């Protein structure tokens, strides 16, 4: 039998938050900005900036926070 670790409640909630935020960032935010008649440069900057912030947050959560399993 293998000794596998699982996430606690805080880790599951954090992971669900990041998954929902990444989905909204990639799928919904560009559509919303284009419907608001934003320019291409504005959309690219907003989406890439938000994606970078979420990636850093996810990295911090896996390194130091509740998503750390070791």
C-alpha cells in the first residue's frame, strides 16, 4: 500500500479558488473586456498580468501555504 498525502480542507478550498480564478481569467475576462470595447493591447496586458499574479500566488501556496504536501 502506498503512503500518499492528501490535501486538507484549507488546501482543497485554496485549490478550488485558484482553479476558478484561472478559468475566469482565461475564459471570461477577455470576453468581458472585448464587450467593453477595450483595445487588444489592454486585453493582452490585463489577461497576462492577471495570469502572472495567479501563477505567483499558486506557486506561493504550493511552496509555503496550504497546498504544500511535504
